[in-house]
């Protein structure tokens, strides 16, 4: 759903505050199932618009949410190593077969 937040005295509103407020409005059992993203503050301040997704359970949230949003929410771990390291490891594994592939990492 699209959310419009009015905040005339503040430059912006934190997502944690919004998640708890929305959780109270929609009778959400766990505040971690509320995902807020894509907020843009209107020029001149005073209001912001963004998106909100509310899931029934954490299992559904982990199944359907993108990995980067799960990392932001603290529900998943960020992959270790840089993107280039992971790509190089993948390409080294493509050249090996069997037990040699598992020895690489």
C-alpha cells in the first residue's frame, strides 16, 4: 500500500516509528512483519510518501521479500566478501568437478 505521512514539525519520520504506528492501526502481532521502503520527502518538507507491505508471518516475509530488504530489517545476513570475490569463486567452481569443487569453498 502507499502511505502518505504528514510531519510539519520534523524534517522526516523514522521508519521504526512508522512501523510501530502502522502495526497498531492494522493490529499486527509482530512489528517485524511491517516493511517500509521507497520514502520520498516532498519539496519544502512537511509530508512524505512511501510504500508499506504487511505480512501475516515472518516466514511469509522471508519467502517473498527481496534479500536486501531482509538484510536492512535484520532478518538475514549480508553475503560476506565483495561482489568480485563471489564472482571469481563462482567461475573457479565452474572449472572444477566433484570433490575439487567443494575444496574451493
